[in-house]
């Protein structure tokens, strides 16, 4: 099952939101993530959060939407709870919108959701109008991305990294979080391949 979760960072535009919703069987708004739905005249299937950052006037328009109210003081974030809820409901592919922008610590915490989803056996992506971010799970293939900028950032250490079809190729290389070797590569072939043998490696694919 595909799910889309809208978080409270930079709001996705209506075109992107509608496109993601068309392919999703579950649409979740996490707190201020309700605002883009409201701006587009759309409604999520579920609203999750402590509701401390959404305008009360906007929230009042969605009384009929199922809600999971969370405590303001809690160990996790609205995003973690939304992700876990989607997984519990059977999601196997999750798209996160509104995960970037705003506070940097929030954006970094949202990127950690890619790893959390992977460890639960679920594919997850962060998507915006300019970038798609994923955790490389063994192998990833980019089709028709020639000329696009792609960066690879390990969370800790990533081993056995191979890049084929890029301006800066690698073969069974180790990437470490204290040295940004993988930043700002460029796709040079119609089909580019990324492989990683061990570790959490994030791929930032910039397009458009």
C-alpha cells in the first residue's frame, strides 16, 4: 500500500500534493502538514499530531477527519508517529512531503525517518519540487537523469559504495560522514547505478 505523509516543513505545492495523493491509498497530515491540504481544497484521510502549530481556524475545517491527538510533551515527533501509523496500517511505500525547510533540526530528524522506515521493511522517500531523497537499499538505478546533480551522504559510514554512470565514479569505496566525498556528483549516462554493501547511504537527486 502506498501512503503519503505531509509534514510541517516547506509546504508542497498543489500540483505535487495532488500527484502524490492520486497514487496513495492513505494520506496523512502531521500537524501543520494540514495547511497544504487546506490551501489546495483537499482533505487527508487522517490527521495526526499535538496540533500546536496548525492554525485553529484551519483545524476547525476538518472536524470530520479522523484525528489522533498526541501529547505536546512526548519522546517522539509527530513525524515518527505518522510514519509508524502508516506502517501499522499496511503501508509498504511512503512518500514524505513537507519534510524539508524550516528548522534544520526538524529537517534532519525527518531524514532519519528514511532509515526508520527501512528498518521496518518499508521503502520511504522524501520528495519536494526540486529533490528526491532516498536511502539506497543495496542498489538503485537512475533512468533518464543525464545531467542531473546527485549527492550521496552517509549516516555514519557506508561501505562498498559503487557509482556507475556518474562524472565521479567509485568502486567498492567507503564513504564517511566526516568527509563529504559524495556531494555534487553528476549523472553522465542514460542509466546510472548506485550500489552500497553496508550502511545507511542517502541519495539526494536534484532535478527540474
